[in-house]
C-alpha cells in the first residue's frame, strides 16, 4: 500500500512518524477511549512508539491494519482514522482527542478517508461497528452516509455487549 496524504479544509491525514508517539500516547488516555475502545489505550509513550513502528511497517503490506494520524493544519496530531481487516471484510475506526471533539473533525476526516482507502483496498463496502451507547460514534457514521444493518448483542472489544453495525457502500453513492 502506498503512503497517503489527504488534505481537507481543516485537516491533514497522512502516515505516522515516530515523533508522534507522545501525542498518540496522550490522546489515547481519553475517558471515551477507555470506555469505548479500551484496547487502544497505551500504557506509556514507549508503547505508543512501538505500535507506531508496527503501523509504519504495515503500510508496506496488504493486510493492514492501515492507521493514519489526523493532524490539524498546524501539525498537531489530534487523532486517527483506520481500516482494519475483519475476516474477509474491512472495518473503519477513528478517534479524535477529547479536547478537539464536537467540532466536526471526525466526520470531516472520515468523509475524506473513505473514498481514498476504499479505492486503495479495491473494496465497495466497509463496516463501521460501535457500542450502541457510543452516541457520538453512531452519529459520525450516520453523518458519513453509513447505513445501520444490525443492532443487538455481539462480541466487541473482548466482551459481549449491545452493538450497532453499519455499512458504507461506496458505489451506491457515486
Ligand atoms: C466518536 C468521536 C470520534 C467523535 O469525534 P468528533 O470529532 O466529536 O465527531 P463530530 O464532531 O464529527 O461528530 C460528532 C457528532 O456526535 C454528536 N454527539 C456527541 N455526543 C453524543 C452523544 N452522547 N449521543 C449522540 N450524539 C452525540 C455530536 O453532536 C455530533 O453530531 P452533530 O454534528 O449532528 O451535532 C470521538 O468522540 C472519539 O474519538 N471517541 C472515542 C473513540 C471512539 O469511540 N471511537 C469510535 C469507536 S467505534
């Protein structure tokens, strides 16, 4: 997979650099991350750096995960967007640091990311899955054009809970 560089009005979505380890570590400590995606909380800056090194190696392969930092135009790293293999399908993920939420950044980043990553992966649909009580995440998916196809109990982040599964079908939007 080639590197990506996406620019929107307010954001840059590009590839990880090791120097982002501190912000990636600090961003991961958000209360919402602990609640909704606990496996994405880092214990230290060093752990974040090791994960960044792994993710940078993943850019060279085909299996992913493909995770890209979301930066403000100032260069500040405020979160990430990602596409992760889920069996034979792909799932999106995203995080915006709590001090930057509520300004439309996740929606702006995901809207720009979807056509680029789907073209690179050569796929026509991609999943968005979150806990049913993650209202902000559900709203982001809905604003980006995902369709709710399942609501019920399933395994998520290592536990059984109520989840919502959405799908985005890129070709239907062309
Ligand atoms: C979910 C997340 C990415 C949203 O980021 P964001 O930049 O604030 O998202 P946006 O501003 O683009 O959109 C958020 C929307 O959710 C709404 N919202 C916020 N909290 C909400 C809640 N508790 N219930 C319902 N809607 C909510 C906002 O009002 C906004 O909708 P609007 O534009 O119609 O007003 C961010 O909160 C986050 O990173 N959370 C932790 C990680 C996570 O849960 N990731 C998803 C895992 S599936």
